[in-house]
C-alpha cells in the first residue's frame, strides 16, 4: 500500500475565524467609542428629564390646585368673573404672617375708609370706586394695591395689612366651613370616598376642633394688625360683623376714620341676603335674641360663655380643668342658600339689620343712596342726603377721594395719584390649608419691565 503523505493545510473554518478576528481587531476601537457614546447619551437624557421634572413640572398638589382653581373660576360664562391661573400657592404654615418683626408698632397716619354695612348693600361698587381713586383696599377675597401684579412697588405697611386681612378671612372662613361639615354629620367620617379622604380628615380635625376662645384671640390679633397698617378701604366680610372691635381699634391706631354706610330697607336686604350661604350666631346668643345674626361675631362668643356660665380661658397652654371648651358649632351655625326659606328666620335677619343701621347710621360720614331710601337720615355728611340712588361709580370715587384726602396731610396727598386698576384675589383652600393668589383677567395690569413680580402671598418679604 502506498504511503500517504498528509499535508497540513489551513482549515476553511480556521480561515474564516482568522478573518473575523482580524475584522474585530480592526473595528474594536470605534465600536467601543460607539457603545460608550450610547451610554453617555442615555445617562445625559435621564439627567435632562430629571432636571426638567424639578424645574418645569409642578408637584402633583400644585397641578391639582391650579386645575381646581381654574375650573372654579372659569365655570361662570360671564367674562368679568374669570381669573388667571394661580400666581402663587402657599401653605398657611409657610406664609409670611404679619407677626413680629413685621407688625407695625406706631399709630397709622393713613386714613381709614370703613364701610360698615354688611354684604348685599353695594359694597363691591364702593370697593371698585376706592380702587379707582387710588386707595389700597380689600373686599372679602379681593384686593387692589397696585397698578401691576405683585407687591414689588407696594409700601411695606400696605403689604402687612393685606396679609393680615387674609389671615383674618381664613379664620372667618374656617368657622363657616367647619359648621358646614358639622351639619353634614360631624367630622368623624371622611368627607370624600377617595384616596385623599384619610389625609383630609386628619387635617380637618385639628383645624375644626380649634377652641373657640383661641380662635377669637387670633381674630383680635390679626384685626389689630389690619388697623395698624397702611390699608385705606375696608369693605365686606368680615368687617361689618366685627364693627365694635373695628371702631375701638380705629380710635387707638388710626388718626382719622371715615365711616361709610349704605342704608337699605331691612326687608329687601333680608330677601337678598338669604340667597347667600351665611355664618350665623345662633339665635340664643344673638343680640337680645332678635334672631340668628351675622353681626357681632365676637360678642356672640362672649354671650355664649356667659349664658353657659363658662369662663373664657386667658392661658391656652395650661387650662384649668373647670374651664370648658366651646367649638364653632356650639355658638354658630351655617345656613346654606339651598335651604328652604323660613319666614321666621328672615324676620330675624330684618330685626338684626334694623338694629345695626339704627346704631351706626348716625355715626356715618358718607351715606351714598344706592337703594333709593327716601326718609331723612341722621348723618353728619349733609352733602349726601339729597343724592339719588342712580349714583354712578365715578361719583362715588370722587366722593371717597374727597373724604380721604381731606383727612390726609397736604404733603402726603400725592401718595394716591395713581388708579389701582390691577385687581387681585386670594382664595383659601381648606383641604391643604393653603392660600392661592390669582389676578383678574379683564382688569388691566401694567407690565413692569425689569421689575421682578413678587407675589403677595410669597415666602419672603420685600
């Protein structure tokens, strides 16, 4: 058998493997760079998304509040009722409160224009007239303090007063909301059947169970700050219902007070007022038990303690065991505008309104006749006794300006030469105990170029 000679030849597979290895060796550096680039780009995109979340995407709570506030304020098809989306949302415990060192210690030389008549007496017309005349004013949830948004150009003493007003209005609203919840069956059950129910219940309970004497002390504190401030116009809730305290503090802290009243027939007023949701002093604690009343809120509390032979504690940190605690629903009640009209209740409102006008109308210096009241009024402002009820806002603005500037020193009258045409509003969200600041869309707010817009309810103080 012939011998076989074996030659060692490269295997075909080996050749392919060698070519692949050479190919890999050839592109390896670029491949690594590509993979590294992909990783870097991926990490960069993640970081960019995270930064955008932090900088531009609001937290869930703020988004919900913006949507809620916008829906609430856009629901009315009337364009005059539309507001901006929230400029600022600040929880109560983070807001700059008008306590020391911001509180003003000296007597204010700013005249006070105080409309002592309750809601449904033309207070909004007076408020807009005062704003047009250039006087920093508040009307329930609304304010006018500048011709542009924010407080960058507003005097410190005015800012202090407006913030104190919203602290005061928060307390007043708290009483009404808690009485409303109590009417629905107490505060032991969650208010909503959703995931936030437990959280809401936990927050509402401590707020609604605030002892009434402590609440009254807070009301007095913030009211005093308002009276010491640079605010000129006080209109609508809660000031007509704190009339004795406002007038007493005005004597202490204001050099001049112009008391204004728009007289209205008590019967027609009660028919109009009953269409609103009302926080009322219970009839048994109202003045001479004339009927459930919006008036004299703090007097209502005093009478409740006296009637029940209770002592109002002056030391809230360590109450003696014999000092009882009253809560909102023990003294007040909330009446919804949806409730059936009760003739007896309406007559009670009429009696309380008649009593209010009997006391304060003789003291009023300005009594514009909005409602065509024809009988002779006892007033120190004889100029207004002949006014017809078709008086317009321009006339009222001129009259308010005359009264206020007459009470100012001539050297400081130029402080009110600019119309305060920018209207703001602050809502209080009870669920989160937060202030929500908005601005009125139809009103024209100037744009202050080069000036930072500082919200009224901001964390700091300008």
